[in-house]
C-alpha cells in the first residue's frame, strides 16, 4: 500500500522527478537530492513501510567480522527476499 502523504512514496513511485539509478516493480534507487557525500543514494520500496520491521518480506543482513561470517572485508549490506517477491533481478 502507498501512503499519499509520504514524500518517499511519491519519490519511489515517480510522482516527483528524481535521479533514478535503478528501478524495478518493487524498488526505486535514487540519488539523494541533498547528498551527505558524493554518490549518496536512497533505496526506496514502492510500498509504504514506516520502518524495517514492517518489511516482513525482506531480511536485511550485515555481518561484522570473521566471527559473524563476514568474508569480504569491505562494509556492505544484503537485502534478501523471503521468496514472496523477486528483488533486483
């Protein structure tokens, strides 16, 4: 569901023009209009979620150190679908 009063819903769904760098039916990745650093981007779901805990269809994973299973020692995060929908084909 979308929230018509949410600025991010409007940005994600193209109601407000953006500099999109990736888009599919579930997400729009846009360059931040007021970037904190060069390349600052926002990964916006097209459906409205108030926080990560409402996104039950996804697992967000970030491992810190070898003991946690990190194998590439450059900070990164994983966004994984639970199989209900396809993400980043």
